[in-house]
């Protein structure tokens, strides 16, 4: 497609606790932005679900609001791109209607099913196919087996087992399509041969017809439906480009598009993207490996279901006064929390948090692990607890870096993205703990920008993904390690690791 500077791209990011949408011009400049925070259904500590009808309603609200902000320029939108959380599974009927709530990726109900799959398949052989080093309750394969055993009527009625991104793409285009980076953690998709793993499907009791076609990240699926055209005012020729896993989109948006580059994302969850030139399977370190959006590249992705959600959880439970102050002064509550935490010295005067509110993935792989505040005393204040929460994610990142070092992967600097990157205090904590340079891009919504880059490349506005990223991505901040703080954190980090080991048997 010939490049026209008047043309616009809409990108949607399907997050765990936030749904986001934005409009960009062809050069990656934001024109309009919308965000809706939503609550998940959590009747127990193992069940986490999402009402898809309400979820879709929110997407429509975002699209309508973006269109309204664009006014007459809405007709200039040429494509909608996607960025998505992984693993969240959606069984639908023949009419495309959800048969139940979506089972969200941080749900841990399928412990028995994960063990059953593990007993029937070699985890080492499956690692070399799926990129998943172990069988986790997050993997959609465990959810399909759970539905088969516990909700047989729904299993029989299911026309397609979709993942969240697939479902939204279907609603936008009326076509069934998934993409490889999201399917890498399904446990029934081969990331080397780029095909479904038939023995796993046979074990689950489903055929390929129950699943969508899996495309490569950044592929044009088709045009929006007549209904979406009428709702948004976008042209009927607007294309939908299926993007990638949010972590991969974020990496692309941050310029992590070649071998050896690293990004870390502190959104609701925490993840790192370490770009490699080939798939890396190391059973000792057990780091998940997935296809990158750039053809021919792969990425190691150590991650945890809890990241920034730790601070959001603390805000919601214990920061009523700060929320009142934020409304009164029209300030971001997280900035107020940062200001309080900044008053506390590095190490939180001995207070340490384990951040596993919804279980631990890499490197612990313990879905039963839970959050812990350790070693608080009469002198500790709310500000200490906030800072300890921030530091807990730094400890998590430090743990990941140690595992990467064991693979001989040397990291010179880290590009930080996600909501957590907007906190200068948090970025400095990470630099001090890791003893690495932390760089922050000039734009914070990197998953949305990465989706835009993939979309612009798919439409032919740039030569390829690398060309688009190099033209669009810019850096803004740089944080250097504070040696004095790094010394304090070395001692705290050892205690963090020992604390988990000591408590592991009690979870």
C-alpha cells in the first residue's frame, strides 16, 4: 500500500486489568487514546474469569470514543491492529457466542489437569516443540482438559476453542485466526514447525477443526464487518492485522528487534523479552521460548503472573487516603505512592516482600506460592510497604538475570516498558538492583506502538518490521546504577531468595 500521511492506524491492547486503544499516524505519533480498567471475576484464590460480553462492550466503547475524537478523520483509519495477553481461553458455539466466561491466564484451577498432561507427555520433548519448559496451569491445554472433565456439556457444544486475541479478531472480522506468538504457550502448538501438535490434540479429544488457523504475527486477517463500520464510522475497507503477544508487541515498540536486545515489562504481570537468533531450549533454566514478531527471530520470555498488579492490589486495599488526595489534587495516585516510597531508604529498612499474589512461574514454577511481607516491625510505615512492593519486582528481575547469566547471555542494558516504566523511582530501583543501565523509551504505551509498527509493516508503509521500528522508536530517559544502593540490595536479594526457599513447603 502506498504511504499516505493522512492515513491512520487504530491499535488495541487486550490487557489483564486494562483494555487500551489508540490512534496513530503512519509515523507512530499518537492522535487519540482511550483506556478502560476492568475487574475480573475471582470467587476464589484459584478461579479468575472474564465476562466476555462486558469485555466486548468495553472494546466497542473504546472504538466509539476514538472515532468520536477523530471526528471526520475517522474515515482515514485504514487498519486495526492487536496486542494481546496470552493463554486466556474462550469456548464459543457455532454462532460465535461464548459458552462460558473466559478462563483468564492467571487462573490456577487446573493443577490436576496439568499433572495429568505431564504424566502423559515428556516435558523435555514438549519443551523442544512448544517452547514451554514445564506444564503450567496457565496453558490452554490444561483448561480444555478441565472443561472436558468438569463441564462436559460445554465441551460438547464448543465449536471453537479460541484464545482472547482470536475471539476479538473474530468479532472484528467474522474470521477465525490466531497467531504464533500467543499460541506458543497453548501447549498444543509447535513453534519450530509452526503447526499444531497432533498427539496433544488427540489427548485432549479435539481436532484441528476446533481451533483457528494460526498465522504469523503482523498478518492481515481481513476487513472489518459491516457492523463495526456502522458503529465506528471507519471505512468498510479497514483491514484488521493480527499483532502479537503483548510482550512481543512491547518489545517491537521499544526497538527490541535484533539478537541480544532485552526489554522488561512491568504491567499487571512482569516479563522480560530476550531476543535470540534461534530457539533456545535449556531444560535446567526452564526459560520459555517463543517466536518473535520479526521473521527468523525467537525470544526467551521469563515471566511472572504478578508484576505491577502488586502495587495496584496495595492501592485498592490500603490507600484510600491517597486516592482521596489524588482526586482532590487531580494527581495520579501512583505518583503519590511513589513520592511516599521515595522517602524510604533502599532496602525498606529490612522489609522484604515476596510478590507471588497469584502464584509463581519462572523460575519457581509454583502455582501455590503466595505473597508475603517479611520482617516488618514497629518502625515500618505504609510507605515502607509500598517501597517493599516496588523492590519485590526488582528482586524478581534480578533473579531472572541470574538465570540468563547461567545461559551465557550477557546483558549490557535493559529497556523498560509498561506502566511501571512511568515510575522514575521504580526504574532507579531496577537499575540499582540489576547493576545495569535502564533505558526508557519516549512513549510509554509500547504494546500499542508495537502493534502499530506491525500493522504499518503489514500494510507496506515500511520495508519491514525493523525499518518501521527504527523510524518510529525513540529513547527518553537513562538510569545508571547507584553503587551504594546496589550494595544494600545484594544483601536483601540473598534474603529474598532464602525467604522463598524457607516458605516453599508452607504454601
